[in-house]
């Protein structure tokens, strides 16, 4: 996956539809939360076992994929709007977690 290419395509889509005016950090952060809650709706009121197998049901999988993708796009847009390099932020977080969480103690 080439994030820079995806960001460029998403930015073009936003420009073509004049969405940039709505893409303030506050609005994008709200959109991330709303989109994430839409993912959670698919898992609400089902058992742990059912939640594990839900993604194997084609219709459910398609809906969940769409919500995950939407959430990801909003995260990319928020990072872009705030000047955060998404790839670098992920790398930094991975390094920090590797330092902070060395695995379960023996």
C-alpha cells in the first residue's frame, strides 16, 4: 500500500467535491469517532465467538470493510490537515511501543 498515492487520490476526491472547507481538524476528529462507532455497531450485541467469524460473512465483511476504509480516510485527512506525516507517526509509535512494552515477563 502506497500511502502517499492514496492520500493524493483522496485529496483529489475532496477537491473535486469541494469538501476541504469542511475538513477542519475538529470536524475530521469527529468524523473519525463517528466512523469508528459505525464499525462497533457491527459487533454490538453479538458474542465474542460471533465477532470472530463475522468478517467471514461476505455481506458483513463488505460493510465492515467500508467503515474501516472510511475511518482510515478520515485519519489520513486529519493527519494531512494537521501536518502530521502518517507513515512517520506510525513508525514512531511502533518504536515507542517496542521500547515501552518488551513483552510479557518470564
